C-alpha cells in the first residue's frame, strides 16, 4: 500500500484544533515514526513496536476526518504504551491495552476538543474499548457526520432491500436480510454469501 511521508509540522492538518502539541509530545517522547497512508479498507491504523534497529512505527489512514484520525492515532499509541509497560507478552487488545488506551483517551476527552455527540460515544466506549479503532457502531455513525459528503456512498443499513452496491475493491453485491447483527449479502455473479456490518460504507450501484 503506498504511503505518504509528511513532515511532522504538517501533521496539524489531520488533527482537531489544539491537539497538535499534545500529540507531538507523545511522538517525540517515544521516538515514533508516524506515517500517514492512503485509505486502507482493512484497517484504519497500525502499530509496530520498536526493535533493535527501528523505532516505534505507527500508520494512520489519511482519508479520515480529524476526529477519527485522532481517535485512531490514540488507539495505536495505546498499543505503544502497553508495549512500553508490559512488553510483547500480552494480548493485542487485552486488559493492558484497554487500560492504556482508556487512560490516554481520557486525557484528550478532558480537553473538550470533540463535538458533544462524539464525546458521549467515546465516554461510553471507555467501559470496554473495542479492538478495532472506531469499531463501535454508534461511534462510527456519529463520526460519519463529520466526513466530507460523498454522493452515492451509504452504510449498508441505509440501503433498501435487494439494492446493489459495490465494495471498495470493486466487487458487487446484493443486500439481503439481517441475521443477528449483520446483513447477508450475495456477491455477483458468483452467488456467494458474505456478512456485512450495518455500518460498512459502500457505493450504491444504480441500474440504468
């Protein structure tokens, strides 16, 4: 996946106001190599711990809105802080990571930089942070309000039954019924069935 290397002073354009200095303090203190990447469908961010020859490495998708970018970055910094304290013999998203991510998230929540609806969802998530950054469905719905408008793109849950839609990789599906928490959708033309989260963003395919 192509990556975009930006001078650290340009990081401010990806962050909410009044957060740049605080973020930079963590990056300098732990000598983090931060990379802003192009959109990745599988992950929003990634962390690689320091080794004998390399510093801590964090990557964050550059297409995220400022609040989602910061939350994702804090998620990855939570991994860093857990590694610094406990080493690599812990579960990636176990109790230790949840504690460290929760601690750093509280620091930024107290600065009152998030809109009220985003702040509320973050406070709710502190009870049990999700393994994937911005993974709570209600948080994803709220954060989407702060994305640039993208005509033709919707959450799967917003599409009518039997609507055709396209994933980021170009595959086309037909929306089916919801089973428990996910929608069963049929891939075209293979007919294979796949499960989609209600808040997966897809492109509506219009039949002309």
